[in-house]
């Protein structure tokens, strides 16, 4: 994590999986004194339908209230991050997560590998996969944890390794720094991994 005003972005789809991701994000933000930005993405078709129907309050306002209740229920046991921000976007989840992460220059994205399906919320698995593929921001993909926890120190005895995939791009140094900070906070072993794609070398070249 950066030494000045670090920030953590946590996308929420109101599933129990994203509640677990929020717990990880809150614990991480609290440990590093970072601001926590919680993001929900509304479906554009349903948003447009609600506007045409003249729904009151607006879909964005209703989602923001749901987001505040969801966070209050999840972070009730925590001392809480230094700053908690709520953001609501409209569009495709992965696109909006990537845009917000870029515009806000966040240091870390925390999200679940699973989520709610259906018309309102897309599968979070495919969303997470796209975010991992297209962002240069470090992404902490959380595991399912069925016991409540209030800090990273409580998680430490149960997490022994933190893996940081590196592609040797200019962003790798920051990604490794964030992974090192999380591994240190968890007293876990840091595994830096670089994958070489297989390629064929003609016999005459060998």
C-alpha cells in the first residue's frame, strides 16, 4: 500500500459473497488507514425503466441507501475505515469497476470470485475475471470465509500464503508492494509468480 492516502475499492452486488469481500476490504482499509470506496453497479435497462415509470426515489438513490444499509450491517463489528465512500454507477459491472478504479487511482481492488446471478446482477465470476485481465491495479480475490472476523490479525492464523502474479510490466513494482504489505499484515508467505508461455523452438534454432 502507498504511504500517502491509500484507497481500497470494493464492488458490491449485495450477495453474501460480496459481503465477505467487503469484510476483507474493511479489515484491509482499517489496517492500513486507507479510505474504503464501496461501489454498486445498476443495470442500465432497469434504471431506464424505473426512470420512465417515474419511480421515486431514483434508482441511484435507492441503491445508495441499500449500499449504506449493507455496509452498516457488514462493518458493524469493525472499528471502521478512516473514510468510507459510497458510489453508484450504471452500466456493465466490469466496465464500471475498471473505470472507477482508473479514475479514482485506487491502490487495491477487493472483490469476490462469486456473486449473485439474474437480471439485476450479472455473474460476479465473469466480472472478476475481466477485471483481473484488464486492470493494472492489484486485485485481492477473496475466499469464502464462514466465520466472522474484525481484523486482518484474526485472519492471519488461517492464511499462510499470498500469491502475487507478475507480468514484469511497469505496474508490477506497485502490485508487488501491495501484495508484500498484505502478506506482512497477515504474517503470511509471499509468493511472487511469473508465468512463461510455452513456445516452440525449431530444431535448427536449438
